[in-house]
C-alpha cells in the first residue's frame, strides 16, 4: 500500500537529491528509493537508466521500494547526467576507486557536512552513484566538486548500490539534524565541513564570501566551455591532443569554489580573447 512521505524535519532535506547514473537493475532503483525515504529524503533522479522510464513501473523495483513507492513514483528520469545535475551548486561523486585526476577527495561524513552547509544557503546539492558494473566514468567524476570513496573493508569492499545510497543518506541526515538542532551539534557539522576535501575548497567561504554570490555548478560548466573555446583559439589548447589541460583546470576551480563575479571575470576574458581573434 502506498504511504505518504512524512514531513521532513528540516527544509535542508528538500535541497538534497540522490542521482543514480545509468543504473542497470530495477531492484536497485526500488531499494534506493527505500533507502533515502528511511532517512527523510524524497528526491531520486535516474540519469539514463537502462530500462528508461519503464524502470519506475518494474515489478521488482516496486517490490523492493517496500513502502517507498511514492518516492519511486515521483523519481525523475532524465536523459543524462548533465540533465540530472541541472541547477545543482554542489555535486559529490561516489566511487569505489580513487582517481589520478578529478575533484578533491572527501570522507563520507565530511562530504555530507559540506553538502549540508551548501544546502543551508538554499543551494541544491547532489550525490551521484554510478552504474553497478562500471561505476562513474572519469568524465562524470570531473563534473563534480568532490569525490567520495567509502572506506570499507579492503579485503572485501564490495557494496551493493543501494547499500552505498543508504550509508550516504544516513550521513547526510545526521548532518541535517545537527544543523537543525543548533548549538554544539551545528558546530560539529561546521567543523567537519571546514576540514572537508582540503582547506582551499572553503577558502572563499571562510574568508567571508557571501554564499548567495557563489557560482553554481552550471555557472562553472558554462565558464569552462567558454574558456576552452578561447584556449583553442589562442592555440594554447590543441583539441586533437588536449592531454589533461581541461581536467586540471576543472580540479583547480573545484578547489577554489568560485563566486559568480569571478566566473563572470573569466568569461569576460574568454569573450575578449575570442573577439580579438575574430578582428585579426
């Protein structure tokens, strides 16, 4: 029988979405819906699931949702990860392995605290889980602001997708409740967030940057595309042999946590480079 979603104990919960990218098994979708509902969340987004929108009506998914069929029924199915992250300011990639390149690393608890601090400023945040067989690609990870590896038993570190979702949802719930309760609990969340990823991620925020002026993930993505075109026109970036230039720049900007004004400055520089090239 369908159950209604209980009121979230804090509006922070409404700012958090859980994204399953290219999920293969309907059962995992249902189990993920159940996992996030037990922790008070309701936003589930499926990016390019193997069975398309039909996965929401799959008998196995419905059975394993087990009381969270409302979350399952309201899950959004979108074409790709870019669509799933539309409007998201802070995105966290979950991966079973570390990457040589990509965003800074964070522990699950630290990433939850940092995400909730962003949610507290009215920003949408997302936790992204890859497919059961291949996980997230390097390109997917590079779209994110932080990379989380769950420190499971190194002898047997295999986690089912829905188990990983449950673990992260619990950490985010505890961070949300800590902020809601205030006092020492809120201070503990703030302390975790301040030490998350590395100090440079929060440098601008800790220096007193107004949070409503921080650039969204979409802002930064647009700036990077603009900058890439400018670097190609300058002959600094060879599109046929780009190596790791844009990957390194992504990592640099992920650490610095840009403000919108800073993004606009970089886009202005890119615009003038392109216009100067045309005039010549």
